[in-house]
C-alpha cells in the first residue's frame, strides 16, 4: 500500500494584509510620499510631479535591501524577515516595477536633470546594503544612522528646489529643511535603537550602538526639543496661508514624539515600529489637511 498518499502536507500559513503592507514596504513608502507632499505644500511647491518618484524610490530601496539577506534582520525583525522571505517573488517584482517607474517618468517628461538625480540617488541608496564600492555604507561606524535620513531629505527637498527654486522666504525654507532632516533622523535613531542587539552581533555600529540606550534616549529628547522649537519658531512667523498647519504641528508633534521616546524604554513589538514609528511621517500631512479643512470652514461661513 502506498502510504505516501496518506501523508498530509500542512498548507503554507497565509500572510495577513498588514504583514504584506510592511514586508513590501508599501506603508513605509506611502509615509515617505505623504511626508514629501506635506513639505512641498508648506513651502508652496508643487508635489504632484514627485509623489510617484518618492513612493517608488522608497519601494525600490527597501525591497532590494530586504532581498539581500542580512543576519541582523533575523535578530532585529524576525517576523518581517520571515514574511519577506516568503514574499521574495513579490518583493523582486515590486522592486522591478518601482525601478521602471523611476526611469520611465523622467524619460517621458524629458526631464534629464531628474533622471540623473534619480540614477545617482538610487546608486547611493543601494550601496547602503549592497557593497557596490566594495563596502556597504551601513558598515561604516555610526554612518548607518545618518545615511537614510539625509537621502530622503535630499529627495524630498532637492527635486522641487531645483525645478521651482527656493521660496522667497529663505529663513522659512532653511527651518523647514532642517526640521525635515531632524524628523527623519529621529525616526532612524528609534529604528536603530530597536536594532542594537542584531547590529552588535553582526559588527554594525549605529549611533545608538555607540551611545547606549540611556545616551540615545537623551539624544532623542534633545532632538525632540530642537525639532519642536523650530516648529514653534516658524509657527510664530508663518504667513497666514500656513499658520494653521504649523500650529497644528505644534499641537500634534510634541506629545506624539514624546510618547515614542517613552514607549521605547521597554521592548516593543515589530508592529509598533512598523505602524507607530513609521506613522510619525503622516503628522505633517495631517497638519496640512487640517489647514485645508480650516479654509473650507471659513469659506463655508
């Protein structure tokens, strides 16, 4: 009797919609795009031409990074690592489609400056996790923490700046740019704080790894004070068109970022970082939407 026919193979466990969103970095890419949209609105730049580039750029970089297996990920984010490995085909397809959009859009627009910036930026981003120049940028001590925030800030600010020029209010422009970079750095420090154990075991030295948990929390508090001080400064001098948005940010920002600092004093789940820490990038967009709602109410009355 053929006993093999009686052996039951357990069906593969399904992947939830939430796990899919995070494993393919769809939620994170949407957060980056929303952040860029809000920055552009606050600086009176057009955001529509850059939204697909920001979204696809984040999809490309993060999916390529996750396709290359990193021993640290199995320690730092085991659930995401497991989902990523089960979705390798979907991740590779997502990265390929994102790369196609990143090249096709500037070509169709005959925007050769953007094409050059996209190709150069993609090369720098990919060298973060792939040893393109013979080493990975994340392997350079402490540099790991600063690479991603600087690249995203450059993508969000430099692209519209080159095409539309700096806003007339140069001081406001400088404050918004510095605050955007600071917010991105705040996010990265929180993620690196989560990853300290895995990074240490694999020889990666991030800023939190060098400072320790207590030193990192003190840095986060100082960064929070700096970020929100800039928000209060610009709220006090912002033109009427954006006063509501900046005041809303002054209300939303300090408690939310302060809560994140307090929350990471104990070990948190991967979902906390995926939803709440990445979700901080939606705060500026919510503030801009509050400004739109306030204008609509004024017009309605």
